[in-house]
């Protein structure tokens, strides 16, 4: 399985709308035709992919040089008081990671739970305790999976920036899934260049340079209210400052995967990709020095 990329790769969550077939294999081929480099397999209801299909997906991804990741099922709550729901949640994480190993998807994105009546600190401790045996099982199986707790957009959900960083600092095999739109929706801020840079600097301070050299990022427009996220939007209909976000990522030399979750699907991901390239254009000025063009 390949390690983290040496640059930012742009891709989409789920099979592109313009794919001639709804299969993952066809989606990989279509992403390559569109000039994208990554596909996140949205196994958000349940993990159903078998070994034979996973082998075909892996072969297709390797042929098309496509980076794969998996979004694990939504039905995970490692802060559940119900022993069966807790055990089922742990098994869903394991199932996603095991399929990831089979098909070459290294990053496994996770929604890990809700606060219920617990404090954020207590919830983080409980989630850490219940995620530890999952990590131990994956280590015993020599899994290559990297678990990616996602920054969440609703205030009822565990997953603020500091909580995710606390968990990732405490456990091996864990790095953040940084959803900048969720963080913006959660607080109604975190939507300027300076704030994006501050987020990245906080990540590096807490987790080291690896946090920026091996990122997994979700981006979309987003509608939000007092309780945080309501639903995703196309960039054209939202206030999310994706251009400033990309500028911060470039200025901090970030690497990894950028997965677009906009309802505009592959078309908005191409907007991100084009903007990224524009921001990288250089203009020669007097004396032979170069500066970033303010595109």
C-alpha cells in the first residue's frame, strides 16, 4: 500500500455523477479522465465490499494511479452506553479498515460519537478507551490503515479541533480528518486566511510536522445555524472561503488528500484544483526573484 503523497492530491467523495456506471471501478476511471487524483469510497451506510471486488478496485486504482480512502459508516458511537451499540461501532471501524487494506485505501475517516450528557473531556477519554482495542486489533493484523477522526460540524457531535488533536496525540495510527467547512459551521468563524493558518500551526505544534505532511482534508460549501452544520452546499452558494483555505495550505506546504464533499460533486473539486494551480503560479520580478502571483 502506498504511503502519504508528496503533494496535495484532489479528489471526490463517492463515484462521480458523470461516471457511466455507479461502481467504484468505473468511478476511479472517470476520476482519472477528469484529471482528479483521489477517490473516497463512501461506505457510510455499511461495509459490503467483498475480497474479490476489493482486489479489482485495487488493481484499477494502481493502474490509474488513484489514491483511495474510505469513509466508514455513520453508525458509530464510541460513547454509547449500550454495550451492543458500542461493540457494533468497533466492528464497523474494523470492517472499514480491513476492506481498506484489501483495496489499498490507507485513510479511514471516522465519525466517532456524541457527547450525550458528558463533558467534552470525559467524552474524549471514553472514546479513547473504546478505540484502543480496535487499534490493538489492527496492529495484530499488521493493518496499514490510518484512522482519521473527523472534525465535526454539529455542536452535539464529538469532534472539535482540540478534541480530535487530543485523541490523535494520545493514540498511535490516528491522524485528523480536517473538515474546514465543518469547523467553520461549528463555530461560525474559522473562515479567513489567518484563521486557516492558525489551525494548521496548531496541528503542527500539537502533532509535529507529520500532521501537515500527511493530511486528509474535507472541503465543501456549508449551511449552518446556532447548532452548527445543517447541510453541504456548492461553493457558489456558500460563504466558505475555499480560496483562502487553499492559500494557507500552500503557504504551509501541506501534503495529503483533499476530498471535495460539495453537492456539485466533481465540478466543485475541479474548481479547487484549478484554484490550487492558480495560487502556485509564479511571476518573475526585478532582480530575478519570484513571488506568488495574487491570482
